[in-house]
C-alpha cells in the first residue's frame, strides 16, 4: 500500500480506548441505541430516522424520497452489526504510528462530534497525515457532493506521482 485516503473514518473504538464513556463517541452510541430500541418495537422507520438523522442532521429522514426510505429502512435491521463494527473492532491507537505512508483524511465542516473525535485521535497518531475539510459538507459528503471530494482525492494521488524536489 502506497497511500491511504479516508473520509471521516468510523473508528469509534479509538475514542473509547482514549477515555471511557461518556466521551465524543456518545452521539453515535446514542443513535445506535435509539435505532436498536426502535427495532425492538418493530419500528424500522423510527430506527432509520434515528440513525440517518444523527449522521446528516435532524429532518434528513423526513426529506428523503420514499424509495430511498424503503431501501434504507430495509438496511437498518443491521444496525446492531454496524454498532459492533463501530465500537468493537479494535485498532490500538499506538499501532497507527507504524503507518508511515501518506494519509489524506477528509471531513465535512458539518460533521458530528463523534467523527471529529476520531479525527483528533488520528491526527495525534498517524505520522504522515494530511487533513482537508470541506465547507458545508457532512458525513455523507462523498455521496451528496462527490465532485470536490473526488477532486481532492485525485489531487492527493497525483502529488504521490510527482518526483520529490531536491
């Protein structure tokens, strides 16, 4: 691997490693809990609303087209698996120091405290990290506004192919 590009990586276990809850991961932890509670009541729409409104802002679910809602509501049944992946997949923060490749870490200015917490941990542990924030974008920036995100990735990869100045 020559380089790595990440858009708001969801390594929330890093936050729990840094400090026990309550911490910056509480937002996503609470969204997962609310979605799970709704699923226990067999209310997939409320589960999807809790999860997707967390990531993209209150009202996101209600503003979606009905076909989007049907698709996402069908996927929300996996929220407990997602939660497991978000919080139980352990990568010790100190192990990140061994990644000596260039890393571009992208985020939106309208992201969540949970995502920002992960970015802070990564900034302290990845030795060759470059950060770029997109004004006005949120966690779903690569989906909602792919052009500037793709352009930043292309620029980063192009720089890797340039000879070093001596």
